[in-house]
C-alpha cells in the first residue's frame, strides 16, 4: 500500500524553523552582554558603525553555534518534551540544510569581525564557537555532570569579545565580566535541570540532578550563587562601577541568595522554575546596572 508523503515546509515555515534553530532568546542575552562590554570599554559611547558591525558579527557566529548544537543534539532533543519541537529533532530540516545555514552565518560573522573590527576579536569569537560546539556539546555534555561548569566558559566570553572589538586587547575588566557570567551559569542551568530532571533522565545526559540528586544540586546552586555574589562586587573594587551599580547588585544578590537557600530548605519544581527565570532577570539587570552606572558617572 502506497503511503502519502508528508507535505514539505512552506518557505515561511522553513524560515521560522531556521530562526528558532538559532536560539534567538538565548543569544539575545549573549549579544546584550557583548554590547555592554563594548560600552564599558569605550570612553563615552562606542563608534556607532563599529558597535553595530561588531554586534552583528558576534551574533551571527552565536547563531551558527546554536544551529550546530541543535543538529548535534537532535536525537537527544527528540526525547525531551522541552526540545522535541525543534525542526532538527522533528526531521523537518535536513542535516545538509542545517550545516549550510550554520556555515553561512558563521562565515559571515567571522568575515565581518576580520574585515571591519580586528583579528583578535575574530579569533576569540572563533575559539568561543569551537568551545561551545565541540568542547562543550560533543565532549563535555555527554561525559560529565559538571559539564556546564567547564562548558560555561564559552557562554561567558561575549563581554570579552565586546571589549576586544572596541580596544583591540583584553584587560582585567572584561575578565571580571567573564568571571561573573562563568559563575552565574551553573546555578542558572542547574535550576532548569532540577525541574526538568525527568526530561534529562530520558535524554541520557549525565546532568547533576539526575546523577547526584536534587538535594546535592541545590547545595551546589547555593555554593555557586555565593561565589557569584562575591564576584559581582569586583567591578566596584576595580573602579568599573560606583554607587548605583553597588546598590542594584546588592539587591539582586540578596534575592538570588534567597532563592538558592529556599531551594535547599523546601525544594519544589515550581520554586526551581522561579529561580531559573530570576537568574535570567538577574544577569540582564546586572549588565543593565553596569551600563546605567556608566551613564550616571560619565
């Protein structure tokens, strides 16, 4: 008996699928932190054209990395309710199409950075791409429950990229911003992994709540949140920020610590979900506070 072939995606559906493979919500925060790095690196305001081109180059490479991540993890994504809708998991977009998309985006981004910004930014962005797609996605994520701790270095690079794009060098200031995001990543991701632990158990990935339990994971969430709170004060001690940032980050840290301690005392999936959502709010406002502080003291 002959089967009827499934209709192919329309052009608009295909473009929408490509768009979602690039993880725009995640990458919007990545590009935002890179932009703040550019502002902090520049006396006054960064040159508008250089700012736009650098942001576009970093964004395009980040989109390429996200698309390849979806491709590599397509069989894992298909097992998880959170990601089973992705076009690569459903088979709506082929391997060749995804690789082509990622290649075009990544090459365009690196070309922009090489041609109009500087080679240091291009090479650092390429290293970030390799760190995320190969070291984290292919090697660390399926190998160890501490994958996000080590792999988080790639996600912490954008402020360094933004700083290098404006100055041509890397100094202590962007490394502090790197440290903040590096320490933020584990509690952010582990909160998600806690309330999605059934999904991760099905995926076969050795996520910390699956391999060591929720209580152990919550203890580590608190540990990293304490270290994050300490690191978030370094911009003040280095003179990168003043009273406005200090007030804002004190409030943000206290709330984050409150969530972390509440998870240990009385865990629930709903609380872990709120902690995860707050962590995004936290990092966004931290960098916004750095920007606002810079405007006030400029």
